[in-house]
């Protein structure tokens, strides 16, 4: 963002004391009472948070779009929690394995999330907020009134400026105008939107579709069973292929049996990925599937064009859920 554009955005998002412009009042912050359990905190209600600026973040841990927002959430927690900001994560699962509390706890620790997380397995909080998206952010002022929301990635500067403004309205001290600088790595790196031509694609029987490998189509080889939210491999040496155009290829997948480890190999246009290997494979494309999660298979540099990725599993039991790209 240029200095001129940043100044313009700040003029929109900030109101100087005594000025006429205000953020809208979107109603009272939704209830958190429907949470089935909590991580990093004992249970509390939305009313318990009055007096603080509150950012409620809806997420699920395999969502690549949410993962790319996480560096900013951590930065805002560090920068503003002592000034009166309370961040609350609401984990509403997409896939059945994300309903297991132990899986969410493990990811909270791994991802360095220190703010409270409400487990919303029954989507009660999701429904209370009339939410439809991962990620989704709702920001309430110190009186419990929602003053801003944003769905999806992006708008980080505007969101942070809203936080600053609402803290100032609450008479918080030591709130500056500098914005957070983040240095994301791995799955948290923002997508290369200029070259991205492949959408999120589900592989389960209720959501996916096969076909010839034109751009954004996929196919399988081997003995696969179609499940409502995934495909499951019943014999060794089965594969999934996808024709894509993007810098990154990620796949939500995992072993169907807890504790199993399934070796796999990733090929890019029929050859090992080399310098294009993602974080979860080596240069020869070799990886080991040990948990149900999102795995980064390909990260390219240079000119991005249409290519075919293939993931070949060397043992049975693999479950594949969803391709995402960046």
C-alpha cells in the first residue's frame, strides 16, 4: 500500500476525537454461550467482555484462507491486548476430524494461539452470529456493540485501524497509529493472487466431481471409496491428480486410522518437484501422512503456468478431502 493510499484508508477508518464520522452500530455482539468447551480459558460470556474491545474470529484449522490471516491475529494480540483488546477465536469445524477437541488443542499449541478459543462443534455460536464464512471477523466496542466485520482474507490495515479507533474511543492509553508488520512462513504466506486460477476443490462424493484433466479438473487411479466428505484409498499405489494454475498446492488429507503413517510421493508434471517442493515434502516429493490436516505439497517460484500435480500413496488408508491453492 502506498503512503497516499494508506493515508486515504486511515481517513476512512479513523475518526479524530470530536469529529463527525463514526463506525456504524451493527447491533449487540452475539452470544458465546453455545460453545461446547474452551481452550486457553475457562468459559465466559459476551457480557463478561464488556469494557474491552472484542474481536471474534471464526476459524477452522484446515482452512487455508484462515491460516493466511493468523499472523495478523497473533500480531494484534501482542500489540493491543494490554490496551484493552480481547481476541476470541471460535472454532467451528468443517470436517468431521476437526470436531475432535484433542485435534484442535494440538493445533492451537502448534500455531502459537494464546487467546481464548471457543469450541463450537454444534455451530451454535456460528448461527448466533448468522455467520457463513471462514475466516470471519466481528469487532465490538467496549459497550458490546458490533462496529465492524470482515469476511475472508485481506483488509488487514483497515481492520487494525478499527481496533485502534475503538480502543481510543474506550480511552485506552498508548495506542499509536503504526500498523503491524508480519513475516509469515509456510502455509501462512499470502496467496499469489495475480497467478491464481484454481479454486478450492472438494473431493468427497457430496462435493467433488471427476473428469478429464483440463484446468481445474481432477482424477484418481486405484481403489478408492467415495465418502460423504472424502475419498478413501483401499489398496496401495493409488493416486490423485489435479490440473491447476497457482503458486501453491495444498491438500487436506490424513490417514483414516489413528496412529497410521502412510508414505506418499508428489510429482509435478510427472517428475519430482525439486525446488518447487512444498513444506511437507522433500525435493524428491517424498512425504509421510501421519495426521489429518492441510499439507503443503507444492510451492513454485518464477513464472506460474498450468501444470499437473499427482499424489501417489504407497499404502492403503489415505483419506483426501479438499485441494486448496495459493
